[in-house]
């Protein structure tokens, strides 16, 4: 089975701060499933490193007020293409990200406050039938992962 995974969770240095955020449980997936790494922000044409961005009033803006919504939308579409090409039923995405967060994201004030909501890519993938999880909850939900323990 193929599964989309936020590339940063695999240790790929693609986050806004130029770093990865490897997660050992997510890395274990590479031994059990066909992991397809994705970074919607890079797919959308943003460089690494880049200014932090959050969703505010329906737009994605950087800490300096630059509107990067189009980059995020483009990256979401490209990620959906990858998911379709590889027939991925699931995605394990970086929580709270303006691209990948699902259920909870930062509130747009750059204060660290969390609100209910979805990142641009997570929302698009969800609308297209891909089940979204984050690095802290996927193990309890993906039956194929549970079967491989």
C-alpha cells in the first residue's frame, strides 16, 4: 500500500525553518509501506527556508504579511496529483501546519495559539476521500499499520 507522508516527518529539510522534523514512528512506516514523501509548500514554489506562514481570514500569509495563498493552493493541487498517481488512501501529515494540519492549525496571529481548522492541502485531500492523520495519531487508525506491528 502507498501512503503520503509529509517529507519533513521523514527528516527531509523542507520546513519553513530549513529543517526536517524526523519522527521515529513515521520513519518506521518506510519498512512496512510504500511511503510517498510530499511537501506541498515546496511543490507550490516556495523556497526553503522561507518565512513562517499561517492561515488568517481565509488566506495564507507570512509573518511579514505577504500573501502566499496561491503557492499553498498550487502545492495542494500538486500533492493531490501525487496522491492520485500513487493511489494513496491515507496521508500522515505534519500537525498544525498551514498546509498539512488537519483538525488543528495555528490561528493566524503567530502567537502559537491553536484553533480548529485544516491546512490547505489537508483540506483538499480530505475533500477528495483521502483519510488524513498526523504524526501522533496515525498508528491507532490505519488498519494496515496495525496489522503490520
